[in-house]
C-alpha cells in the first residue's frame, strides 16, 4: 500500500451566478488519488455555507439538497438561522460533508475519512465548523426516502445500524461531536 503522505487531493467547485445563493448550493468535490497513480480512488462532496452571505441556507438546501438530507434540518431553523447548539460554536463558515466514497480496495482502512477531514481542514477559514451525518450511502435513495436503516424490518436494518455505530465512532475519533439526531460537528478552523 501507499504511505498516507503520498495521497493527494484535487478540488473542484461549482459556483453559480445567482449572487444571493438562493437556488443552488456552493458545492466542492475533493478527489483522492496517489502520487504514483493519478486514478481517482475516492471523493468527498462538501457543501459550503458562508454565514451572513446566504439569506436562508435551509431553504436553498431544500431546493438543491444534493445528498444532504438530515443535516440542513438539524443545523438550521425554518427561517435559516443556526440552531442554538451550532450557534454556540460561533461559526463564520459551515462545511457540510455530504458524502465520502472510496473504491472497494480502499474501504475499511480509514483512508477516505482521513482524507475527507484533511479536505475539510484545507477548505476552512478561521471559525469554520464542519458538519457530517455518519451513515452508509445509499445512492438509490433520495432525500426523504426511507433507507434500509429506517426500515420497519429489523433484519433489513441490522447491517446499516451496525455500520452507523462504526461510522459514528470513527468520526468521533477524528474529534467530531454529536450535535443532534445523528448529526456531528467539529471546529476545523482556528477560532
């Protein structure tokens, strides 16, 4: 395997012309590859929310949710203000981690998570708070649709419930703390 210091991250962003960020989210893709092989083996999708510059982030994320489902409802009130637990962190910028995916060969090694945390830290400015919802990714389900971990059948739920527990523990090892409803946060930029 490749030493971790040989991993590289490339960033791509989608910025939209609407000056008040009312219809499209500001999304970044961090692509992971190695110095020896420039084939991308993983990605992290990150939505950037510049507080004070966005009239109502929750409304925008309801209209353009990407993979985000639970995070906007936990972090923002209906009118787009921060919920008290997040407001106490006094963030200047929020980085909402939508997803982290790596190819089969890299799964279970912590590489994707470590690189995602590094990507968040590199995108951070002073006062940035990163937010994530540790859960398995089910691309066949859209926001609001029932995933297997929300199924009424305990046998269907078991694998995802076990994965959620492992993922949450892993994110906690990186310093993330529970905010509410399975959503975690971490200050990644200096205060």
